[in-house]
C-alpha cells in the first residue's frame, strides 16, 4: 500500500476519533506516523501536533455551531496549559526516542483504561461554576502532555470536564476541542526547528483526510452511543499501547 493511501486512511480514522470523542486522535496519529509511515518518534510528535491542530480547529467550529462549547471554562483550561505546553515541547527534543515511545505507550494505556470505565452522568443538567484551582491544575497537566508527547489531551480533558465541572458529554466533547487547539498551537510554537525535515507529502493528505473525518465523526456521535464509541476506541488503543511498549523495551 502506498504512503499516500496509508496517510489518507490513517487521517480519516484520526479525524473520526476527534470529531466523535473530542480527543484520542493524536494517540492514534503518533503510532500511525511511526509504524506505518516511517517517521521517527520526535518527528511523529511534531507532525501529530500539526495534524491535530488543524483537525481540532475544524471540529471545534462544527461543535461551536451546534452550541456545544463552554467558552469560559474551556479558555480557563487552555490558558493554564499554554506555558507548560511550550516548556514541555522544548524539552521533548532533548529526550531519547525510546523514552518518548515508552512514555507515549503508557499515556495511551491510561487513556484506554479511563475510556473503559463507566462515565457517570452529572447529577444536574447545569454545569457547575468553574473552580479556578482545579481547572488551572488540570489545564497545566494537559498542556505539559501536549508539549511532551504531541497529544492534544482531549482523552483526559473530556473526563475532567464531566467529573469536575459536571458538563454533559456533548459539551465536554466540544469544549475539549478548544483546549486541544490552544495547547497544540502553544506546543508547536517551540518546535519550529523540528518542522524543517518533515515529509509534507505525507502530512498534507493525512491532515486533509483528518479534517473530513472530523465532520463525519461529529455526525457519528449524533447517531451512535458515546459508550459504544469509547469502548471500541479504548480496545484499539490498548492494543496500540502494548505494541509500542514492547517496541520501546526491545
């Protein structure tokens, strides 16, 4: 299978995950870029940030039009993560590549376990007022993960918004896309030197397919149970994490 077809297929899957779940696209993009498209771990994390930034912004627009974005809480999360994302992005270039792969595998496994756990519906339909301390702490942690591993953090932002701020799932998905977009932009700002050797002939079609997939993902989320979507994605993610961990340790 040619690199172009692989990029299109992988991009469509990444976009579907982001559009339907509000996160998880980057934890598929990085291993796809490494194992299917021949990127190094460092280049894959940078390319993933590029792809996820564009795709998340597109999906954010779609969810915002549907009234599913809580702008105040989302901006609070995002603002707290900007400096950690930039600092971690600068540090990532200095880490050994096997360490990056192992760390990414661990985060992917944790994300999968979190998705398999049942999500409790909030007791009230109204979101709680944003608690600045909790929102800032969660935002800083998500920003650091984004910068270090090239993941947008949506798979952690969605549960945080549901449990800490009592968002309904649709609003959590939409708001997480705002957080992902801001964190990814901040992390990219420190990775200018790592974009020079990237294979744009792969990244461009990957991104285009992801953008189209994000629109389909939003429509899929309207039709299919969120629990079923998360479960299928989590099982796939566990398999990917196991493969990457074995690869990093051998």
